[in-house]
């Protein structure tokens, strides 16, 4: 099983699509193990969109993403990252297939309703960026047995995201302050 991060972006919230988007993931068979409404912090977003910092639309993207709260969730399932990307569709909503979230609800390359992690490595980083360990809840769900055949049911194996200990976090912060030449 794998985990992935989904963000319902401000246009999804504004256009009253929260329920619709969550419904699609639920109906597919993905399990929600984290869910919250949050106005995103610009520093976290800068980390999140670091691959786009040289693009002309970068500032507009940050303004849009911080304009109103987003809904953030962590979804779990077999090959969850790829499955969710398929349900979401490509970045440019105008090119997205009918039946995908972007294909059905959006017209834009920017205001495209949802964010979904692109690969397993990024998913792990993104979950840690936006969720605290205690915000993710493991539980048994009755549909699990009906979703997968026996060879697919690896349940919670290889899931364990390595969270930093408080001491490691403290040491990292101290190191950053040191590098900036501040007091420690
Ligand atoms: N984006 C944009 N203009 C572009 C490409 C991307 O405004 O030409 C925004 C859009 O909201 C997109 C986000 O930047 O979802 C992240 O871009 P990425 O290429 O990672 O696309 P995604 O993984 O979201 O499909
Ligand atoms: Mg991306």
C-alpha cells in the first residue's frame, strides 16, 4: 500500500466541489487517512512549488494557492500515487480526458481544482510537509477485503514514512540558524 497527498485547491473550494472530489476518491476505493481544511502557509508553498520558481506564473500561483483555505488529505491504497494522478488528469485541464476531475470540472492550466503528488518520493515529502504524524490515522475499513484480491492485500507494509524525531528537528533548526549566522 502507498500513500499520496491531495490538495483541493482554492478554486475547488470556491466552486463547491469539495464533496464531489472526495466522493470520487472514496468511490474508487482509496482510504482517507488524513483530512483537514487549512489556509496554506506561503513558505511551505514555496517549498512545494520550488520546481516552478523560475516560471512567469509562479507569483500568481502562490497568490492563488494562499487566497482562501484548501482541503488537504492523505489517501492510501495500492499504487495510490499513480491511481490518484490518473483520476486527476493532466495539468492542463483543457487537455484532460472526460471522466477525470480536471477534465470534468476545470478549464485552466492553473486553476485546475486539485493537486496530487507526482511520484512516491514526492508523496512522502509532501505528506510530511503538510501533515503532522499524529494527524494521520490508521484504522481498519470494512471494504478492504472487497477491494483487492489476496495477492494484492499487502495491507500496511512498506508504508512507514520515516518521521523525524523532535531531537532531529531541533538539531536541524539549530544548524539552519547557525548557517544564517544567528544565535543558537
Ligand atoms: N501551473 C500553472 N501554469 C503552468 C503550469 C502549472 O499555473 O503552465 C500551476 C498549476 O496550478 C499546476 C501547478 O502549477 O497544478 C503545479 O505544476 P505541475 O507542473 O507540478 O503540475 P501538476 O503536478 O499539478 O499537474
Ligand atoms: Mg506537480
